[in-house]
C-alpha cells in the first residue's frame, strides 16, 4: 500500500518526539550528499567508493 505525502507529513506532525525535524533533515542531507558522491565516481571501483564515503 502506497502512502500519500500528506500521510507522511501527518505522521511526523503527530509524533514530533519520535521524529525530530532537525535530526530527520540532517540524516536526509547526509544520505543525499553520499549518494551524490557515489554517483560521481567511476563505476566498479569499490575502494574509491569506500574512500570517498569515509571523508
């Protein structure tokens, strides 16, 4: 069952202590930064990927 975006927003509104907005946005930011790093690397080089993700 797919949830609509408004359902997700309502979920976060109802449980602010379980899902603090600042921490959620920070985690999403980190995830997408790492996804961007991995996307820009040449394909198949796992060692370069690991080095880029470490920092």
